[in-house]
């Protein structure tokens, strides 16, 4: 490791769903429409979906649910059903994004701009697909959105989804930055486990689907990244005398731990 860089913030790795944008309810509704469209009586209510967030990745989530609903379904049948439903669900999801109602979360654009202005690398580590994040981020960050991110790793390319650290390990490998100079920003216990297992300090931004979840290994848990008008509410950790998450705070977090 370059000694000069030993505690300096050189990169931030963002999760997408729930972290960059509050997308989980749109995913939930898209799953429910897919179930209905093939005549299934399944319905994922909020509390059910909250529990299902323990399984990252839509296909994996459907497969696990299919098995929990029928003792007789084989692994192959559950897999085929999940594949079909997930394709329909993602078409529904992207259609719903095109309505333009899902914006970036508070403070996300502000922090992205600050990181870019300070030449701190920005990356993405998500279990969702490139196509889904392309729709979400091109709408919110413009057609050149990919230029903002030095590395983008998605569920399309990793073998094991979160809580396995694979997606983070791939990002770290491609960034070529030591983990001590990086921080991850996540929203779920699975995301936190994946980032922590990859050796990253992690900051959590909660939302209504993850309120009340435990984030023991997180260095800081806040209700959003915050901005001038919406100060962060600290759930655990310390933001000193700051009102929102900025590069100074992220640097302090990686120095302290
Ligand atoms: C995102 C997810 C889901 C979404 C989308 O993963 O697993 O919560 O419903 O999944 P993470 P799909 O935030 O852990 O990276 O796009 O696979 O349906």
C-alpha cells in the first residue's frame, strides 16, 4: 500500500436499490404485477417484502418464495418459474421507472458532485441488473451517467449475490485501491454484510423498508445522506458537528476505523 495514501479517502462504492434511490417499493409492485399477470395469487405486502429483503436479487427472492409456498416444487421448476417471473417483473419495473417518479435520494447528487470535484473515485456494487440501473440512472443523472462511475459491477456478472462479498471484491479489484482508502454506502443488512466481508468500512442510509433493522458492523447509520435543507438524523455513530454526509465525514470515518 502507498504509505502516503494510508488513510486518505480515494473511493466511494455505492449500492443502488434503496441507497442511490428509493426503489424497493417500485420493485415490490412490479413483482406483484408479474405474479398477477401469470395468474398466481401471491401478493407481497410491505411486511412480507421487508422480510424478503433478506434475499438479495429478484430471481433468487422469487425462487426462495416459490419453494416456501410449495413443498413439491423441484429446484428446477422453482428456477424456471423464477426466471420467467423475474423477466416479466423487470419489464414492469423499468416501465414504472419511465414514469419518472423515482428520484435520487436526498443528498446523493450533492455527494456525487462533491466526490467528482475532489477526484475521489465513485463506483457501483449492486445485485440488480445493468439494464435496471441504466434506466434508473440515465433518467436521474443523464445519458452520460456511466462516466460518473469508474467501476460498475452488477448482478449480471457476479456468481454469488450479497451477502456474499463477490460484487464488492470485483469492484475493489477493478478500482485498484486498498480497502482502507474506500468506503461503501449501503441500505440493507445483506449489503452491509457483503461490504464488511470484503473488508470495507460501511455507512448505512436507512429508509422505510429498512427502519428497525440491525446494522451492528456499520460505522455510521443515518436516515439519509442529508443536505442543507434536510439534516441527517443519526441512528448510530457520530457525525460530529456536521449536518450531512460529506467527504470530510467519510474521510474521518475511514481514519477512525
Ligand atoms: C437489489 C435487490 C433488490 C431489488 C432488485 O440488491 O436485490 O432489492 O428488488 O433486484 P442489492 P432485481 O441492493 O442487495 O444490491 O433487480 O434482481 O429484481
